[in-house]
C-alpha cells in the first residue's frame, strides 16, 4: 500500500483560522502527517504486519509533540494516550488516523 497518494483531510480555507484560535497551524499538522508518512514508507516486507501503521502514527505523534513543545505546549500520556496540552491547558490534542 502506498501512502504517498493519500491526502490528509485538511481544508486550509475552512480550518486555518480555527486552528490559529487553538494555537495550532495547518503547517504543523500537515508536517506531522508528512513526517509519519515518510517513516511508514521505509517499512518493508520483513517488518511485522502492523509496523507501517504504527510508524505512521508514532512518528506523527512525535513530530507534532516536538513542534508544539517548542511553542510552550507540554506533553502528557493519560491512560497511555499521548497528547500535547496547550500552555493555558484549554486545548489537548492527540493524533489519530482513519482510513
């Protein structure tokens, strides 16, 4: 399965302003997805069957949290669910994917 042709469901014209209100940008979210896709594309036939999906999710989460931490967000893992929490603690975000 090639992940390169899958496009994130982000409509910049409808979401950019709301993301800014939440302290986010389309670029950070798109970068997170792109980072995860690049990592998943390195998975080969000798990897376990779930490796591609795990790498997509895991590397996207790591990128997103690293970018947001640099902007003052903090990391949390309630019930083993990795999140980034805004400096004012009003926004909590985690990465999920659907196919």
